[in-house]
C-alpha cells in the first residue's frame, strides 16, 4: 500500500525532509469544487487544484462525458503551476474518502508522473491525528518544469467498455451506488441504469467508516466477488470518470491493474447506447 497511499503521520515526516512532496488539495463533491473549504483550513503548504476546471476538459456536446480527460498540455500547465518538478513526489488528498483525490492520482499517473500517493483518509485523517491546518488562499509555488508523457495509464472507449462488460472472461466495474447502478435513482444524468453486462462495486465498499481504505486482502476479496483477480482484463466506470478512479486506486492497493472508461455513464447515455436496469446479471 505504500506506493499508492500514505498515512498522515508518515506525511508529516516527509514534509520535514530534505525534499518534501508537493501536496495538493482536491476537495470536491457533486456540488462542485470546494475552494472555500480549502481557504478555511488545509494542510500547511498544500495548494488547491480545482477538479472541475483543472482536472477535466471542456464538455462540448457531452459525448465525452461530464468530466472529459483534459488535454495533456493543459495538465502539464496545471502541474507546473503548482510547482511539480522532474523527480518530485506528489501527495493528493480530499476531505475524507479519496473519491476526488483519486482522480488527481490517476491523472498524474496518466501524465507519466510515477511517484504519486493519496493521503489515506484525507483531511479528516490529518485532523484526527491532531495535526494543524492553515487558513489561507494558498501561496503559489515556484513554477515547476515537469514534462507530461501521457498516456501512461490505460483507458477504454465506449466500444471497448461494452465489450468488456459483455465478455465472459472480462469485466466492466461500475463504482456508483447500488441504487444508481440498478436504475432506481439518477440524480445527475438523463438516463438511469447501467451498461449492459457491467458489475457493481460501489467505491464506498472499499473503505472503513472513517474514510480510510480497508486492508489489501479485504479489497482483493471485494474484487474477487465481482469476478476480478490479478490478470483479469477489466476497466472501471462510474457516472463521469471520477469515482471510477477510486476503484482503480483501490485495485492498485490489492495488486490489481484496471483501465479507466473516462466518459463512463454520462458519455454512454449521451451516445444513446443500450441501457440495462436492475441488478447485475449472474456470472
């Protein structure tokens, strides 16, 4: 777990070291990015990255989904703006459950930046450890010179996602809550349901009640229950490509590699592709 997650106590020690990590705050919810929360209190030295504007491209006609992947050159400008240099380590966090931080983790890795970890339990874990926060708008770092080499993480398009969902030995895993997956509720997108053949593993099932990740063995068992073990050809999906990254992060904790369907459900329904409702089909 050390290569993808870091505990608050260990992050403190690293921040006091000779070359501290770049720390980025990615607080966000379906209501939008939370710069006000950042300004009210954040890990000292952290800088805010706006998920909606910095970690997503322009929506356009909606076919690419509600949070399209940004262009590599735009991400390079973002990473340089927050001071990331060649060889730097980066730690990202959000309020608590890593659902937004995982998007930054995945995009940094997609850009070829390898030394990236998520603060396990987010700001809540930092404060629970008795560590101080700072109220300010953040002080920009000296611009960095990191170079983006995307794509360094695997993705699938709608056709590939559909094929994975339909395959007997492959899988498409949907990170949304069970009610949204079954089509009983849909608070965001125009159509309810899921991609035919997909299986459901809500990202929240990977977490303890305090927002920290469960042990690797327990996470592996959750993936195994939906047909995924190391070596299975699989991809993660969600509403718009945000919490799917959380599944990929959790899979990495368990030693499992997964691709991302960036457009996810929002892109699928924008293309008027087939829809399935109800529970996942029995394997």
